[in-house]
């Protein structure tokens, strides 16, 4: 990244339609932000926006027709600095990273790691705002910097509002990316995004007990709805709650439990209810186990007996 920084305005408006996509892919996608760009079919491609690169920080504000962008292994390998991106848009975005998927609501923001494969898709024309800092710089400010991937920051966040307001101001000030101002501007962006990240990672001020209790109730409600899904995991629960997996674990630890123990309890209780009411239950014990999210029948039988003091067959026979 340039030691002094630069700011550039790009647009496909003056480019012949057949040349727009190749130009944008090469100049903006490959050379500047290192993304593969794939527009929606049967929709004329158009994009315009501002890109500003600073020492250890960057931001881009781009308006584009429906598009999918992908960060590939090849492009990651070609990037000398690993960046952490905070992304928002004025239309819903579909994001994938670390095996997780999330549909980002309008105005919310989400962290995406530049050093890992990711895909972002928008199905309608929208404006993206993308703010980035070097991962190493953020690690110096925040102990949980490596856990931020796919973490959502709600649009109601005051710190998020300050960050976006600062970037909006910078877009009108080309001189902020030049000379000694570039380093100062980059420092401000790092401080603001670090504060947003600290809040999102729950590494800031301790929450009041009532807030923590409300968070845990919401998490348990989410688990109850999805407990029978064998793909249920702490990463997905944390993403939907807008907090870190580490913080989810901490919430359960504070009440003397664990995430995995709670999920297991939910599944066993559901299996118990199904076995007590044969008219509502699947035909076999195995079918009950699989319907409640268990992938291993012997594990189901063992944990069921430990919890209820009898096997599933004993309970069904007693009923």
C-alpha cells in the first residue's frame, strides 16, 4: 500500500458498453481491490465510485448494477497486506466466508477478512461502502481481531455512524489522501474501526446484567427454533445474534453451562416429548433421534439414558 496514499474516481459511463466490464474487472477488480467481478446476466453493467488507499487503511464507495464479487485464493496470494473489511450497502447483500452465509440487511455492516476466500452478491443495483484496515494494525488495538469475520454491526451503532460519517466527509476531501494528511487520516480510520470492532467483539465496557440476560434469552430462542438442524453451530448462532462465538460461550459459562450442553439438552427434551406421544413421533427410535438433530444413534441412546435414567426404548415401552 502506498506510503502516502491516493484517491481516484472511476466510472464506466464514458466507456463503450462492451468494454465496461473488462475495464472494471482489470482496473478496479484486479489491480486495485483484487476481486473477481461477475455481473448479473442480461443486465447492462455499470459502475462508478471513489477508491482511496492510505497507509494501512482504505475505503471505497461504489455504485454498481447487480453483481457478485469473489475473493479467490489466487487474488489473496497476490495481496501483500491482509486487510479486514467492514462492508455496508443500501440494498441487501448475500455474503459467504468461513463456510458461513449471511444476508446483510440494509444499513447494517459486516466484517470480512481479506485473507480468506469470500463471496458477496447483490441482486439489485446498490451502493457499497467498503472500509478496510490492515489486520496487523487492528491486532495491536484489539485482542479479538482475528475473530471478527462475518460479525455484524447493526446500523443503530453510534460508533458505526461516526465511522461512516467520517468516510463520507473524506470522499469530499481529496487532499485527505495526500501528504502528511494521509497518515493522519489512516490513523483516524483505524481508531474508529477499532472502536466499532471492540464493541462488536464485546471487548469494550462490560454489559449490564439485564442486557446480558436478554442476549442469552434471544440466543436460546434461536437454538430452540433450530435445535433439530444437525448443521446448527455456535458460529451461525453468533452471526445471527451479531456477537462473537467467544461471547456466546461466555454467556453460557456465566450461568454454569455451555453452548453444546444446552443444544444437547434441547434435542434430548424434544426427543423425550416425541417418545411420550407416539402419535406425534416418527415410527422408530432411530427416526426420532435423526429428527431431533442426532447423527449417531448410539450417542443418542447413551446421552438419553444419562439424562433421563432410562433408554428411549424403556420410555416408549412405559408409555
